[in-house]
């Protein structure tokens, strides 16, 4: 049989944050297959072939991929980015015999309770946790650990239904809210670990974990958004002592190993607690928020999207491509307009002309309704700035956000009445 030279890559999900992976795959000369429930999803314009299947529906994605693989072209690799569907990707890889996480790893990555059990069994530090089946069990957890306690759906994403309980928060309401958001109707309680919050981005290659970047996540608005836990940007790279950086990298590596990730990207949510780094969770995928496509290449000189494409095609990586170097600091802030109907937005276009703004996006415009901020999907946009110091990068990001004005009229006011 003649050896086929051009490889085919399936990218699960065709959202705006995925465009870069499609473009890069084309630049690398690959045949690109994209899948999404919405055939007009923005990244699919860059695909050679489209499979219509919900990224959250593993069965449908596997069926579509299998059909394509058999009847159109052999698929050589499958990946995603900025899309929390590790089980879908793992199941496609297993069904077609492609490099990737095992289905077991995909299952662990999609269940916050199972993940904590796996980490605990492997000696990876996690917050005290317990599954809770009723508000009374949440009260028992509060009794045991003291306030604050976090409740969350075991299968949530984007911080939906993640609530920080303090004495003012109604426990019955919080439990019901977290449960309502869980597809499985299952809720997890955890002790809230105080300390610096980090997001880490790493590549595991042949069992070794190479951390490219740590971002410091800004939670100074915890009180404003309470009881919701809303991140308002941050700065990258985080300022860590070499000892702390090594300790963080070590827990990420151990967490990845415990989950069974031997090759592929992992994204950690880590808190530097009073007793050292604690793993809130580890996602077995590339992160969203344009971290891997924009922020990390600029600040750290590592292209995790390119490395993921290679590793998912079963190609060898060069560890020197995974070693970060310091290039600059990136400051990040989000837009949080007040709730209501937006009548005008001013100052955004001007921002894009500033040399220190590296990227900015706006999801909300005139006529849109802004809901109270209850999770990360409610953010109205973002700005990334670049500077020589962490403080300057953050200051610029704060200033940039202040320069954009949202005029909003309250909802439920009847202009004729
Ligand atoms: N036990 C905890 N202690 C301290 N902070 C926590 C705890 N649990 C959650 N958080 C904070 O809330 C954020 C969201 O929680 P979690 O990651 O469990 O939910 P998620 O829906 O996966 O959100 P995201 O998609 O933003 O990661 C965490 O990244 C962390 O910053
Ligand atoms: Mg998370």
C-alpha cells in the first residue's frame, strides 16, 4: 500500500477560540476536519471537512468520526482546545485507535468528585471535600471545616454553580442552585482554600510534565460577586519564587500522572494554600481564554497548540520547544457592565489602537441584555495588555477596562407606562 503523506486532524469544536488551531493545522499542511453542533460555527470556515455533532455528545461525535474515517479519509489525530470535553476526545481516540488520553482518564477529567478521589489516593494535595446529597450534608461540612465552604456541581464548567458559602448565604438555595446546574444532579462540597490562585498550563510528554506557564488569577472582586466566585483576569507569568514554582510544577506533574495523562496538555487550577500548593482541578486539555493561542506564546515563547497538534498525531516533540523563556508580562481584565439593556458602548475601538493592547474582545453590544454576573459566561469581553513588569501590565489592563463605557438602561421599566 502506498504511504499517504498528508495527515488528517479532527478538531472537536468550532468556536471562535478554536480558530487558531484550525489555521495552524492548515499551515502545517494537514487536512482539517472540524466538528460542532452548529455547522456555521466560526472556526469551521477553516476546515476542509465538517462533522455536525455536539462536542458534548461523545456518542454522536464518535459515530460521525467513525463514519468519516471509514468512508472519506483516515483520521490520524483528534484534539480540542478551549472546550471542556475530555471524554468526547478520549472516546474518539479510543474508537479510532488514535493517540490520546484513555477513556478512563477522560472520565476522571469530567467528574470533579472522582478526580479528587483519584488525587487523594495518589497523595496529591486537594482541599477537604465530600459529596453532598442534601443541604443538611452541606451544613455538616460547614460544621466540620468551618466557613467558607464551596459547593459546586461535580460536572460543571465556567464556574457555573460554584458558590462560596459564608454565614450570609442561604445553604438551601446554594445546594439547589449547584444541583440544578449539574447534569447528573450531583453536588460536591469543598473547604475553601485561601491563598494565591494560579492557572497552570503544561504539556506532558512521555510521562514527563513540562509547565510552560503560571497565571496569577485576580479574585479581588470576591466580595462584589459573592457568593459567586468570579475571576477577573490576572497576570502572566505569576511571580513565584523558584522554590514555589518547583512545588507547583511538582503537584501538577503528580496530578497528571494520577489521572493517567502520559502525553498531552493539562491545565491546572491551583491554590497556594497555607500548607503549600493544592490542586482544585486539572483539566486534561488546552485551556481557553486565549491563553495557549495568544498569551503564552507572547509571554513565554511556547506554542502549546502546535505541540498538541503534534502529540495528537503521534509525532515526536522536542522538549526544547516546551521550555519557556521570559519575554514579557501579560495583564488581563474582563468587562463587567452593570445589568440591564446596553444602549451604547464607547471607547473599545480606540483601545485596539494602543500599542500596549495585544488583544481585546467584546461580546456585548447595543441591544444586548447584561445579566447579573453569576459565572464566567456572563463576562462581556476582555483585554490583554503587555508590559515589562507584572504591575505595569495589570495597571494597563485595569486602565483599559475603565476606558470602555457601557451605557445601560434598567430592564423592566416600561417607557410608556
Ligand atoms: N475549594 C476551593 N478553594 C479555593 N478556591 C476554589 C475552590 N473551589 C473552587 N475555587 C475557585 O473557583 C474556581 C472555579 O471552580 P472550579 O474550577 O471547580 O469550577 P469550574 O466550573 O471548572 O470553573 P472553571 O471552568 O473556571 O475552571 C476555581 O478555579 C478556583 O479559582
Ligand atoms: Mg475549573
